C-alpha cells in the first residue's frame, strides 16, 4: 500500500477484509465527509446485483452521507467498472478512487 495516506490505507484494509470474509469477487470501502467509513462486498442475489463499490456507496447514503472523500475497490479486475465509478461520482467529483489487488497493492488512482 505504498503512497497512500493512513486514512486511505485504512480503506484498503477494510475492503480487503470484507472481500476475504465474504469470499466475494470484490470488496470496497468509502469514507464520507465526516470521516465515517463504510465497506461492502459484491452483492449477487437473483433479484439484486451490486458491485462492491455500489454497495458501499449505498451503505453510506443510507446512513446519511452527503458526500465522499475517497473510495477503494479491491479486486482482481484490471479496472473499476463504469457503474461503480458513476456511483462514487454521484457523491464527489474530485475524491480519489483507488484500485487495489487482493494483496492490497495499489494499481491505479482515478
């Protein structure tokens, strides 16, 4: 987790943990404008499908978050999908979105 501020590194840890705990394809974590964090994994139900980042954003919004400072996705995918990025951008136009692999190694900052 090189080049990450401590609060962003914490998001990576949370995203890795929820991904591992749930055996999910992705884990994500977001930090709202008050410094509260929310994490989630991929949701794959017959009637509901959410990426981990969409689920984390939904958790933040349902808890009253009005904006985001930063977001992290931990996945083996090579990029953050457009729908996930759009969910974050609904709450921040400039907050970083970090992409990390399962080991927590930062691959990209959007």
